[in-house]
C-alpha cells in the first residue's frame, strides 16, 4: 500500500460530462468485496491510529499528512519525530495527548471481530472520488458489510433531508429509495431519523443497495432508535465511518460526515430541509465538488421545505421522481419519460371534425348552416363531419338541428375532454 501519488479517479468517458462511468447492470453482488487488507502494514496502522487522534475534515492535519506521510506524522505525534511545520505548541500538545491513548492494533482487532475492515487511499476498494476533498479527504474509512464500496459508489445518489420530516417527506424519501434501488442505483444517506431512515428503508424494501455514512464508530448504532435499521444495512449493504470503533458523534462530526456523503456520490437530492438544515450543507458541498444537486419541492407554506426552495432558486435542479434523478445523475440517454396527461377521445379527432365539434354550443342546438359558419367549413364538409361525430357518439341529431351528446364515459362536455 502506498500513499503517493493518490490513485486516479475512475476513468470517465470524454463525452458524458459525468463523474463516473455508467454501469447498466447496477451495483455488484455483495460477495464482490476484495480480500481484507493487511492490518500489519505500518502505513495502515498509522492511518488507523490517526483516525482516533485527528478530527474528520481537519485541513491542517490533512496538509501534514500529505507532506509527511502517515508513518512520519504518527511518529511525530508519539514523540519520535519533529512536529509538523506550522503546528502551534497548544494544538500539537493536544494531539499528542490524544495519541498517547490511541491503540491502533486494538481498533483494527475490534473492527475485524465485527467483520469490518479499514480502507486507506490506494486500496483497490478506495473510492477515488473522495480525493476531490483535497486535504480534507478522510484519513481512512472503517467499513462494515461485504459489498465493494468503490464499485457501489460508482452508481450512487445521496438522499438527505430533515430529521423531523413530515409524512409527505418520509413518503417521498421511501418512494425514491425504492425506485432508485429498482433501477440499480445505490442509495447513500446518514442513517439519521426522518428522511435518511426513510430512504434507507425504501432501498432495503426493494432488496437494493444502500450505504449509511455514520458520524460515530461502526460498532455504535446512532441514533439508538435505528439499531435494527443499521443492523439491516450491515447485512444488505454497507456502513461507513471515518471515526474508529467506539467513537461517539458530535455536532461537528455530523457536519463533516456530510462532506463524505457529498463526495462519495454522483449527486445529492434534498427532500425536505429547513433554512438552517445540515442537509443544505451536504448539497452545497456537493455543488462545490462539481456534483449534481437536486431538490424535491414541497408546499410553499412549509418551513421544512423552505431550505429546499432556496436551494432550487440557485443551481439545484427540480426532481419529482426517480426517473428524473437518473436523468440528471445517470449516463447520456437515460432520459425520464415525458409527463403526459391522459389521452382523451376528442384528442384523436382529425382537425376538421374537431372544429365542427368546437362550433357546437355547450347547451342547446344548432343548424347545419350555423355550424358551417362557426367552423369556417363548407356545408357539405360540415355535414359529413357531423355524421362522423354522431357515429362516434360525440353529437346527436334532432330533426334539422344538432347538439352535443352526453357520452356514457364522460359526464362533462365531450368537447372539453372533462376537467
């Protein structure tokens, strides 16, 4: 395992403009995960130790890691080397106190006992798109589940939103999760209450792929009310964390977790979010990384949709169903079907017959001469079209006068096609 240079991104076709190639067959089967990495690798052990010492998303520590490498940085933190350039005494002393309590061998053993693994940049399973985060790239990822994270992330979408969501939001999240899973897409979210949980459940219900990015250690279920859900995700999908086993969540760790969700996926869909929602952080981070950002509109009177609407006024795209999400996030040619209303019988009339039908009054009757004048057609042509319309059940004749017929399959004016 090497740390430099970083592995390139997945090859992307020059004509698509998409972050990663299209995989029409969807996510691979769960048994395609590679062999567990060598936990005796000193660089891997150093990175595992650093996940307990350095907070996720710390750009200063990320620069030190890039400049010195994980082993040298770990030695500096344990007193076996000089401090990094630019490190203040207070900051570095605090990191050294943390490092004194780190036990990477124990963390790696705990992960192995859970059936988990620790991924590092350069591993075959490492998602190269995370390198877009630069110095805030994860030091490593603790992953639980048998699927291959890199392959699943190639065709993935993040579904995020409010924890205290409405029934409308929960329904949409579950519906989108199910439909995207049916289309072979991986649903990525944060396993939180509300929209996150509904999205995961939707994907699980479809027997699809889902990834939960946690703000705590992979041996912890947070929130505790989602213990069963997270266990199901481990069995059917993947849980991912930057923090080592046993680590607890904090507000800042939730915010930093969002950058991983944004970078890991092709696009982010915000389903419900208030103006100060953390989901908007995910969406804006996705935008800054060049990922697609989408939003599902809600009632204009709902405070829980105000953040989404604000997002939609910017660079985000409106989506209302999985087909529209795939059209934006998928490969060229994966177009959503054009929405159409129902085809009515009068839509199938040829133009002259439609003009005669429109000339009839909605109430009362009209003569042949009246209808010819109103439609602008000759009396002979009008006469022929009236008989065609009569045969089709649109009009009826009473002596020399014509009127609109009441069709059995439409209680409204057949000329208007109902409401």
